C-alpha cells in the first residue's frame, strides 16, 4: 500500500525538492501539486516545474492546480512549505476536509500559531520549523545543556541563511531559543534579545541573544554558544542540502496519516 502525497506550493525551493522526494520514494505516490494563482507554471507539466527530465515517471493522475481543496481531495496527506498566511489557510481547508497535513513553513505570528493549534483540534497536523533529524537532535541537546549549565553561561544563538530568506531570526533559531529557555526553566519571551545597536550597556545575566546573517546560497547554519569566563561550549548544525528537510517532511507525512487529531512536532514524529 503506498501513501498518496500532495505538495502545496510546488514551485518554491522546498516544493521542487519535495516533488522529487515523493517521486523517488517507493512507499509514496505523487497525487499532484498546487501553484499560486497567476503562476506561470499553471497548466504546465510537473516535470517542467521541478526541472526534472520529461522522461521522469510522474504518475499520469498527478494534477497541477491552484486549488488546495482540489489537491487535498485527491491525496491521503499533503505537505506545505509556502508562506505563513497561506499555510494557515491550508490548515483550515485540511481541517474542513479531514485531511492530515505536514507544515514546514516558518515565520508564524503567535496568533497564527493559535490558528494552527485550532485546526489541529480537527485533523492531525505536523508543524515543524526544521524537519532535519540532526536539528531535532540538536534541540534536545541544547535543552539538556541549558538545564545543566548555570546562568553564568551566556547563551547566544547565531544563524545564517541564503539571501532570499524572508523571516528572521529563522524558525529554527527561535526553536533553539525555546529549547534553551525550557532547559533553564524560563520563558524565552522574557529573556530574548533580538537587536543590539548603540550603547546597550553590559549584557544582562540570563539573556538569550540572537544574531542573524544572510547571504549567498547558504541552506541553513545554526550555532548555540554557551559562553562563560574561561570556556565556551558550542553546539551547532550545518545543512548543505535541502533534501534533508524534504526527506524529513515525507517521513512526517507517512507518520501523520496514522495519528488522530492534534498539532504535532518533529519531536513526536521522531520519538525523541
Ligand atoms: P520559496 O519562496 O522558494 O517557496 C515558497 C513557494 O510558495 C513559492 O513558490 C510560492 O509561489 C508558493 N506559494 C505561495 N502562495 C501559494 C499558494 N497560495 N498556493 C500555492 N503555492 C503558493 O521558499 P522556500 O525556500 O521553499 O521556503 C518555504 C518555507 O519553508 C519558508 O517559510 C522557509 O523558511 C521554510 N523552510 C522550512 C524548512 C523546514 O525544515 N521546516 C526548511 C526549509 C525552508
């Protein structure tokens, strides 16, 4: 039995990777994909959209549509890496249609997170800012390190991404901040420092600082630094290929079809 997967937002960097990942996975069939309204890819072949040779075996039943409803009606589960407001809309459509959904989009506001949780009351959703196994292990290690080291260890989180990324700090950097705050038993909201400019005065004990770099084609790099007088511990991760996110998302899709309603994380999917 194969699982039929639809890709919401096939023409993006991640969307293209996801189409390829599903085609390459013998346990899955590609139900089709959506592109946004007005996209030049409407009515084109999926192989053209994702830059695969025309000879690639894409199921003849796979559709390309602007309608999330139509795609969700044609698959067992869908994967969405688009934009926050679009993903929230997709979550509500999935909830109305009783269709499981995996969301990898980042940059949600608190209000949008609440809306995703609301949709998760009706269908199983996986929402994760980073689908890589390595990053999810890093989250667990950071929480553990922050719990063991006293607040004399200053926590700083540094991330770098490609020049096209629109949200900052990255969803993964924020998740690392949450993990560190959880380890310390504090609320990130009360400790996070996102901007430093001008005469700021000395660093406050217990702050969790963020620094953001953007440039070139960097897929994603994160470093969590625990700095004390006399030593520095650094835990980090470097992504060199988007395929790690695509394979994690497809793994999550296979997992989520077997779950009841709820808003799940990759920690749940991977059993960490
Ligand atoms: P991108 O800009 O290349 O792709 C986004 C795509 O969404 C675009 O092709 C756009 O046309 C499409 N889109 C927008 N509205 C749409 C609609 N209504 N219907 C269909 N398609 C629509 O961005 P990207 O680099 O692929 O990243 C997408 C998101 O995934 C970002 O939020 C990014 O931060 C996140 N991301 C998450 C992970 C993870 O592991 N969770 C990894 C990489 C990127």
